[in-house]
């Protein structure tokens, strides 16, 4: 008998508590359903023009003639991608067949090797009873292999109807030649029991999937769920779980390492903390990884764009020997470091990938079996970890030790980490260049005897303060905590003031340098210093580079100051990091252009 899962959307969708008892047909090893001959469809593939006139034109876009006109560069990219064991996949979550056809075209043009058809989003089709016919339309219109998924609400999907029609629709997809059908492992017994007698063997492969919207389970629990999928008859196992901490990815990667050699397996870490599992899917050995067609149309939390997977993270070229670098921070979503480093790695023909790493505790992160391994050869370090990074280093560059902050960690041959600070040179060079433009004095001598007021006493503030002191400047530290300001002032031989003193105009100088994150996206209306005090400085520098022109810089320019953008510091420090990571010279103009290009998207 049919049943309807309990309605509602708990934080973790759960399967119905009442499932049919197993029967001889529901527990078989499914030799009869692994490979089936395509039966005649009960739904005639109607002319789209007769159903919806607008669809005829869309269908033409997917015709063999249209596909044959694909540019040669695209064909070459497909050839390269098909050589990778990890398939670039995107989910079509359109609410109508018309929009789904458009999205299929867009997905293939953007490099999808596989398209997942999330037919649970076709709610009008479900209500009208045309879902089987619409599945056939979409499968036949898709020029790359298609996964058909009809996800119920109890597993995080959109379908909230009876089980029998849903399972029948999945078997219809099976019958019309879908390359893959995705069914939840919690419904596997009922799915196989619902197989129509008329269905024979075809090449369609069954994906049995498990989703955990609360957490990533233990190694033992993950292995148990994987074994359950295999025993239930999976051709491919899919495991998706929320990563509450980035270290959870270690367990997903271990599952792939232990089980992926026996059966094709997909692992996906949901949430921003789990994103690295998607970006390094090919290195880890996942059968596929998902990317969204466009922003705002992600089918699961943490999905990057399909084009980013293909072009920025170069998933099609990754393999087990690919080395990894990344930027450690919290928050990290704003970082342009991957957009800057990855094109340089590609240009230098280095088999490595640079990824964003949302890290809460740097010590815990580096102790994890995955991220502490020799495959992770270097890290950029940003807010708020630059001071704590000192404590994870077996060796620290003398200048970084004097500054008291590290923004670069490099793996040594013995597996330990050496810390460097590339911030201070890059920041000071950006300020010197702006000052030279303002006064005509040679950049190398321009700060001697000048007063540099640094806002902030964290890692970047320390780099600026010591960098200015190395150049012979008088240093003033303005910070929310006067105690921290005084500690830094004592260390670098400067003086300390409060932010209130700066805002009131009591503090004067030649250069004002903001080292804090105030004014960074999304808080673009914030500023660390009021416009009224900016006119007293010749040069104003802001370490924030997203946006390129912060409110502080905009108001400084209006006050007649020469401005120095955080982009100059960002590119400069990254170039030195690249050389430390790879031993190769960085192409700074390529880096700058890559960052600017990423900001326009």
C-alpha cells in the first residue's frame, strides 16, 4: 500500500518510520535491475511544439546540428574532462520543463559532464500527473548523461506526495534511458520492490544516497551506511553530510580512500565548512562533484559554481598526486586568494590547487589527519589566525618572529611548518608608492622621519607597525583596546592612542593605515576613521580590498589624500607566498588581473 511521509521540514529530514517489510523481491541482489533493456515507454515522446510552442525553439538548441556547431575549444575541454575520474555535475532545479531545457543547455555549455534532473522541483508536473512524460522529455533532450532524482521532503527534497507515484517515476526514468537514477537508501527496499515486471536490463546505474543535515557521522557510522548502500544494491554510493567544522572533511576523505576503490562513491560536504570536499573531489577520488549553474541556484549548501570547478580549481586535471595550498581564515568567503593563486599555478604548470579553508581553530585544523598531511604544502593565513599561527610553527623567519605574526606557513621536508610574514613588505611598498606619487620623493626614502598612524593591533597591524619602523618612521598605534595598542607600541618602539583620540582629531600624522577588517564586504558602509580627520594625512592606506574602494579610501580621496589600496598589498604579499610555496617566480600582473576579473563576476 502507498504511504505518505509525515509532513513538515525538521532540521534534519527523516525517512518515514513505517516501511514495508522486506520481501524476496525487495532484498535480492538485483542482478535483474542492474542492467536493463529499454522497454517501450508508456508515454509517447510528444512534439514539444504541440505541447508548449515556446519549447520547440528550446529543443532546437539541443538538436544534433546545434551540438555539432559547438566550438572546437569546448570539444577539447570535454575530451580533457572525460579523462578525469571525477565528473563535473550540476543540478537543474527549474520549476518548469521549459526552464529546465534552458538550464540543460546552459549547464552543458559551462562544462557539465553530467546533469542531474531534480524533478522534485517540477511541482506543477507532479500535480498534473505528467511527471513521467516530462522526465522522458528532459532525458532525451540532455546531450550528456543524466541523473534523475525525485527527492522527497523527508530527505531534504521538494516532493511531499505518496511514495508509489514517486518510485514509479524513478522506474520510468530507468526505462527511458537515464544514465543514472538516484534513490535514497532509506527507500531502497521499496524502490526495488516497486520495479515493474516489464523492465529488463539497460545500462542505467542506480545511485543509493544518504543525507545527514545535522552533522558528519563518525568513521564507523559512515562505513556502516556505505556498507548498507552496497548491500541494498547500489551501483554507486552517494554520501552527503553537513560539516560543522572543516576537520569533518577528514572523515569523508577517509571513507573515499577506504571504500572508493571497491565501488564508485560520491562524498559531499555540505555547508561552507565542507566546501573543500567539493573543490578537491577529483584528488580525493569522488565519482563526481556538484557545481551550480549560477549564483543563487545552488541545490545544496556549499556548492561552488560549475565554471569555478572547471576553470579556477581545475577539477578535470586533479589527481591523487595533486598538492594543495589554501587560505586559512574566519570568515573566508570574501577571500580572492583562490582567484589569484590558481591562475598562477596553471600558468606555471604546477600540479596543485589553492582552496579557501574556513578554520575555527588553527591548531585543531593542522592536527587533523588530512590537513596536517604532506599533501597540504602551504597555507596563507588571514584574520583572525595570524598571531596563533606562530604557535604551530617549528621554525619562524626572524622578521616574522620580531613582528609577532605569521601570514604564511610552508611545509618543510620533515613535515613541520615554517612561518613567514609577507604582509609587511607588501603593505609598506604600497604606501611608499603612493607617497612617492604625492611628493616626488623616491619611494625607498619617503617614510624616514614620517609619522605613520596604524589602526589595529592584530597580525596585519603588527606587520604595518614593524614595517614602518624598519623604514625609519615614527609609529602610532590606534586600537579599540588601548592595552593591546600599548603592547604593540612597546614592542616596536612607538606610541599608543585610543580610537576615540583618533576620531576626535587629537592624533595627527603623515600616513593613516587601516589594518582592520572594518569596511570589508558586506559591511561596506563602515569606516575605521571619520572623514573629518582624514585631511590631516598625506596618504591613507586600507588593507581591505573587497570592495576595491572602501568608504575610508573614498572619503580620503575627497579630502585630497593620496590613497593606497589593499589590492596592492594583497597582490604583493601573495606573490611572495607563491614563490615560497612553489619555488617559482610569481606573475604579479596575472595575479592582479585575475583578482580584478573575479571582482566583476
